[in-house]
C-alpha cells in the first residue's frame, strides 16, 4: 500500500511539472468522445461461475465433504480459519454456491507461438482452503513484502480420486479441484462449436491422475483477486479491522482495500472494493461531524 501510494503521488507531481497548463477538465470528455466500441476493443468477458455439482462427478461429492471435515477438524487452525471453514462447508453442502470460475480467454498462455491464434479455458478456484501469508521483510517502506501464496498446499481433496493416494506426492485440497476442472474443460472442448475451431489442443500427457496433476502444477498461476490479509472480523478470533474499517487498538488508521474481505466471494472483487471505498467515504464523513 505504501509503495503504490508513493508512486501515485510521484506521478501526480511529475505530471504537474511537465504539463501545468493542461486543462484537465477536457480529458474525461475527450476519452468519451474517442472511445472504441468494436469487438477488438473489448475485454474477455465470456465467463461463468459454477458450483461443485456442475463439474465434479456425483460419486466424488461425499468423499469431498468427508475430506473437508477431516481438514477442518485438524489441530492448529486459527479461530478465524475455523469460522471460515464452517462457512465454506455450508457452501459445499448447498451445492449451489459458485466454487469455480471458468473464463474463455482470447489468447494463449501455455507457450504460445508467434503468429498463431489461441483460445484458453481458464479455471479459478473461488473458495480454496489453502491460506497464504504476507509479512514485512524490511524496514524500507518501498521494499516489497514477503509473500507466501501457498498454492495447492492443503490436503483437502486427496481422497476424491483413490489413485491419488498411491502417488508419491498425494495432491492437496485445491489441486484436486484443479484436476477436476481439467477434466471438465476437456469435455467442453469436445463440444462441436468449440471442437470445430480448435485445430490443436494443449492437453496433459494423458488423462491419468498423475499426468493431469503434473499439468496442473506446470500451468498454475495466481489470479488478481488476492484478499484477506487484514480481515474484518472480531479481534478475539484474529480480525484486523472492525466494522468501521478501523484497525483494532488504533484511533485513526483505517484500511480500505480488498485485504479486509475475510473470505473469498464467488465473483471478481473489483466492484466490491468500489463499494468498500464508497462505504469508507461515508464512515469518514460521518465521523468528521
């Protein structure tokens, strides 16, 4: 946060020094007057959010829940994690809450060749059990923090596919979700409307569990919706900010970004962050009078 704020301040002053006579009021109108409305100017917007029941075979759902319960009852979980897992377990039981996002991208991600056209089916686990961490690593405010994302680090899901249990490195929670997505995505690519335009498809070496797992590990990437490092939750279970966005045990320090969201939502968080900012403005204005 400190780094991005400093960069924004630097850019502001730099712009002032270079173009002090610019009429900034005309710039938004110019942007609107010259907007591009063609298909090529659009962003990738073909996406869907689906529950487990839509991409995991019915016979695997009960083992999934049993495996979840085993992880949720293990010692060493923080009180906040315990609360989060209760909510996530309920979502799984309902079988209607989106657990996976599928995006159809208009470009290649896995070793794309120059001059070729690609589409990519990307799957995003919306409610992983794995938890990462962010820590200050220097007294220099401009130094990047120490981030441990811990992708695929939870044992939940290891029993979804029995063959996983015999592999040298049994998969962990979120790995199994990713493996099931690969199978589901492959079935989508076999639909005539997609199969007719896909000349070469990048698959795992085979559809044995071990090969899919290797494919997952080779192609996994972070999303753009990281949150939760300063969760809004009760202080006694590990929360960082209260319902007024104020950091506990401070008088004038508020956090207004995605870090306060205590558990991931089945959606992109950009609009939610806008809502948080609007709410923060109301809170700060109300406290000033």
